[in-house]
């Protein structure tokens, strides 16, 4: 039997299994911590940094998705400092690519859009980069628009850890990074893609979508998530 840990999150004393992350415990107890890269059933990578929290006695913010709980831990999930950093991250994400909601197939069903609204981000203080990245519409069923990608790598992890295809990967460094299929081949020419659609339906924005969807029509299908939500990452 796993050891039971006692800790505080948002002022509430909670008991949880040893080895759990702060984000796991928060979700189990209906405590909201924002995130874009984390998805139940997939490994955690700490890519988006939106789940940063304060832990008493630690001088820096820690990612809740990648921080394992310890006995007596006291976690603050919503403070002025945390709120400031989260708003800054969302603003930077919006400024980095072309997130024009009014023309997006995921408008109204986008996690980035929902987080911006919840965190009170109505504009960005940073200059927009307005990149012009080429859309890959070569697949018979799906589109990939890197202009709306937040590099959460959910698609890559779903493809590798659940489907076992390993079609998606990250190419480039820093702000110039993009997701690519195989060795930067057009998606429609990928020999490894199984067209399972898992990558499309774990995407938090409109970067991956089904063809034929108009503005606001790209709704993630819950039946695609069934296996993802029930499995535990095995490290394969």
C-alpha cells in the first residue's frame, strides 16, 4: 500500500498517496491550477509553466505537474506573485503566434482562450511577432497550423505513449520551434501516422483540427479520450 502524505493546498489539509504530484492532488480535490501541457494519461513535461505554484520554504516557483508532494508541504496556488507570472505567460503565448480567435476553428472550445478569459488577460503588453508559418494541409483528414501551436507537446506524447507511432516531434530551438511529422515530411506523406486522431483531440488550441470544420466547430471528442483518461503512463 502507498504511504499516505498529509499536506496543505490552498489552505486545505489534504491526504494523498506518496508519489503524487501537486497537480494530481489538486485535481482530485477540485482545486484549480491552470495548465496547457498536462493531460491525464500522458507523461508530464512541465512545458507551459502555467501550473507554477508557491511552496512555503522554497524561494522559487515550482511546476505543480512535475513536483512530487512531501509530508507537511504547504502549497499556495493563487497569490499575487503566481497570478502575475501566469498572466505574463499567457500574454507571451498570445504574442508569439497568430492566435486570432475570430477566425479559428477552435473558437469557444480553446483552452488557451478559456485561460486568458479566466486569468483576466484581455490584451498583451508585448509586441506581436506575427510569424507566417506554413500550414500543413497535406493529410486527407486533418490540418496542422503551426501559427496556433503553443508547443505543449500533447500531440507528440499521445502519439508516442498511447498510439505508439512516434510521428510527431519538435524541430528547432526556443521561439522558432515547431512540431513536425517524421523527418519534417508533409503530414500526408508520413509513413508512421495511423490517422487515429489522438493528436488532434488532445490539442488545446486550433493548431490541429479536422478538415471540414468551420469557425468554432472543432470540438474535442470525448470518446477519443476514454483510453487516455483511464491509463497510467508506463514509460514506454
